[in-house]
C-alpha cells in the first residue's frame, strides 16, 4: 500500500483514522499507554478480540486477547 509510519508507538498514534472498539477489523493498529498516559506499545488486531504484538516480558512475538486485564487497562485506541 505504500503507507509510511513513524518509528515509535507514540508517534504512530497520531497517524491515521481513529477506529472505535466495536468497529475493529483485522489489520487495525492498536495502541496502549502506561499509567502516565504515554503511548508506548502497539499491536495489530487479527480478529475475534485477538492481536499480535512483540512482548517485552516474553521476549518474543505473541498473540494476546484484548479482554485480558492488562490490555483492557492499557488500551487507548486504534487507528486504521
């Protein structure tokens, strides 16, 4: 598609059209923020409540569910 994104999650959060939680579609970019509100993590929605992302805790790419408490708490929005 030729789309370009900035390097950091915080910068990427500024780019694209917002997507509502109920309108998520595979390929949408998900963004997560810490307690300070700073967007520092991103993932890609793959459908049925799941997303793929690089986990610093697991030190690998994993599939997680948005309904997990950690991600529900940190989720700040999606972009397309």
